[in-house]
């Protein structure tokens, strides 16, 4: 009876301040569709574009698959922790960084999600204007921003409904477009025959691929997978989402850029004479990602701010629309590169806490005795961040391992001291 009451009372807040009870968990397909909606992100296509023109075709394929594999591992770790605990990223950060310390990772989520949302809102206006010049860019951007805010405000139900439409449409026309691109260029032989300078090393390409969706794998995954019914569901969903969904988007950006000199799925479809599908795919692609940004950003802030989640969503939407109108798009690229070094180490330290500090079971949110700031977590994060700049092997993996080891030692030492 109590659990039923909790579901009804908290339904509007999407469990932003508590664990998701088993009675509110969602079926496999719901989690998968929402997760795929998140991964259809513009930055993945842009990363694919850079990788595609910077490496030979074979090396490009290897770099994309390896970066997706790394993201899959990060996503699976965060997904399993979220499924077992029922906690959002904002609440997981609170357990690792403390009541005040959690503001640091949450600020990164907030800045990132508002920035991405502003880009998505602008792209809806810009893309609509490119396809139909009579449509004014800023007006469509504002209308698109309002619409994306409303679907995010209504939580996973509306997000699932939209993703049910967006995911199949994007996949179908994306596959058609890639097949036609290979036809136009003369297959794999034609791709290999295109002469280009190697402007990237293989390791740099992998790091770029990881950075393009690092925030999604680490910070967005818990917000989705806390609704999964069990750990195996979470693992399968993340494997499909990243290895298939993310790889697909990066490949699309790479192939479109090499063959048509346009990394955008809408631009490539338009070049191929598929104008109507181009418009539909463009809107659905951007919308499914943007609503996820607003949802996850508001979820993280709701874990530390005493304000209804729906009100936070509206604030996010307004800020995002304003940034879209003032051209924030042009300033976001450097920040995305920064995230490739900043975000992955969080997986290592949160995983270490889950295993050694909390032994797989987090105390209830309102009963947990948490410090204002966990300086051990900040130390592990800083070490991981530093290691990411050491160009030996794969920095995007090394930084996670480093943060994990540092936090593990700190947690075990603290347990030994308490004993």
C-alpha cells in the first residue's frame, strides 16, 4: 500500500529526490526506446565527421567501434549501479561527493544539458530554414524549444511516446542514406580511394569518439536505467544503445562528411533528394535528444534544489531558448572537448564507492549520514582528470582506472580506520 502511494505521489517528480521503487520500473522496450532517443545526438555526428576526414576508412571504422566499446563499458557500469539502487545521477553524486560537494558534478550536467538543448533548438530553426527558406530561423528555434521543453516536462511517458516514433524513422532513413552513400561513392573501394591527409592519430580519434557521448554514458544513463527492472536488462539496453545506436550516428557523420562534405543527417538526406524525410528525420532526431537533455538536467538539479522538477524544466527550457537565440552554438565545441577528460573519471570513483564504501547498497536518501564534501572523491577525480592528458595507450580508459584505484584505496583505508 505504501509503495503504491509513493508511485502516485512522486509520479510528477519522476523520483528526483528518492530511489525508484520496483513498482514503478519499466519494461525492456520502454527503457531501450528512451535510451536510443538520447543517443541520436548531433555531437556524435560531428565527431564522426572529424574522424571520417582524419583517418583512412579502415582506421575510422576501428576507432568508432573501439570508442563505442569504451562508452558501452562506462554505460553498463553506471546502468547497473542505477538499476540496483534506483538512483538518478544527481543522487549518486550526492553519495560520492557529499551534500555540498555534489554541486560540482551537477553544475557540469546543468551547463552541458542547457548548452546541448540550446544547440538543438537552434538547429531545428536553422535546419528548417535551410530546407524551407521561407521559415525564419529564430522563430522556429523558439517554437521548437517550447515543444521540446513540454515533452520533457511531462516525463518519461511523453519521452517514450516520441521516441517510439523517432527511433524507427531515424534508423530506417539513416540506413537508406548510408546505403545510397556507398552506392554513390563506389562502395568500400571508393571510400578507400578518396585521398585525405591523416590529421588524427588513432588514439586521438578514439578519444574524440568517447568525448562525443561521454556525458550521455556517464551522467544520462542512470536517469534512464534506474527504471530498468534488473541489471541484465540494463546491460543489454546499453549494449544496443551504444554499440549500435551511437556507432550508427558516428558512422553517419563520418560517411556523410567524406562522401557529401556534410556530416548532418538532414543535409545528407536533402542532397540525396529525400527532402520530406530529411525534414521529419531532422525534427525527430533533434527533439528526441533535446528532451533528454532537459529531463536529465532538471533531474540532477532537482536532487539538490527544493523546487518542483517541472518548474526546473521550464527554467531549463527558457535558458536554452535564450542561448539558442544569442548563438551559443559557436562557443560549445571547446567545452565538449573538455568533457572528454572531465566526465569519464566519475565512473571510476562512483563504481569504487558502490563496491567498497557502500558494498552495493546505498542507505535511504533522507537517512544517509553524508559529509558536506567528500574530499577523497575530489582527489580521485582530479587524478583521473590529470591521467587523461597522459598520451599513453587509451587516455579515456586510463583515467577511469586511475580514479577507481585512488577512490578504492581511500575507501578501504577509511573502512580500516573505522574498524
